[in-house]
C-alpha cells in the first residue's frame, strides 16, 4: 500500500521490450534504494512494480503486458523522469490517501495553467467508466501523486475533466513539470469509492 506522497524523482536508464509482449525497465534513483530488498515493491508513476534487480544506482523491474496496456509506462523512454514511492510502513503517517498502485486507466492532460505564486491548475480528461468514483473534494491519484479533486467538469463527450490544484512543493517534487497538454497520465481512483459503488449496486438489484 502507498500514500501518493512522492519520495523521489527517478530517471529511466533502460526500457527493453520483451518477446512476449512485456518489457524490462531500469530506473536510476538513490533515496528509495536505502532499504530496498529483492522483491520489494516500488510505485513508479503510481504503478506498483517489483524490484527484481538491484544496482548501486537504481533497480530493474519486469513489466507485464497488462501493465503496459493499462498504464503509461509503455510510453517511457530513456531519460524520462518518473515519480517514485516506497510502500507505507505501519509507523508512517498516512499523509495522502490509501493508494494500491493498481492503475485503473490513463487520462489525458487537457491543460496546466500557471496561477501565479508557484501554484498551478491541472485539468485531466478522465474516461467515463471512472466518473462514478470521482467526487468533489475526493481523492484521485495521478501518476502516483495523491491529489484532491477541486472540480469535475462534464463535457459534450461521455468522459469528464478533473481539475486539481498543484501547489509549489508538488510541482517541484514530482514529474508534473515534464507534462503538457496531450500527455498521458496514470489514474487510480479511491479504492473506498470503488467498494462503496459495488455495494450500492448490489443493494439496488
């Protein structure tokens, strides 16, 4: 389990497509390597990966075809910056919200607007299937970052647009500065919202 509070920015050292539709990913980093062991979980852009190879300057992980299909990790290129987070410990404060590292879908950045004072507004187009799990002032994970929904905008199409506020610290501590209109981002909805939606669905049958 994660919290959506990014610990470090890593950099892609290698991305090697596999013969069976998967791939191997190698990330250069330092902070998250301080206590990592083989088989440990690390969230990369919000995707829970298993560190199977450990190096002095980073780690390697295998990407399954499902991971490449559901997330934006298949878009990564050597030199790209990624958000990294280790799993939460029992003694850790839950500063963000409960994040599983299981990406629901990808969204598309509509715009990033500078509001002044280092603050920004991020608007992301979200698939219609996720709309039922999104509420005003609720939580959403975008590329592994725990963010609060400031507004939900309906569109002429079936999908919707989520608006979130980005404070200076979040902008500086994550890879959002590398995003622009059209960028694909990983989305994970609040797991509690998903359970509630399923339970209510059963009650109305």
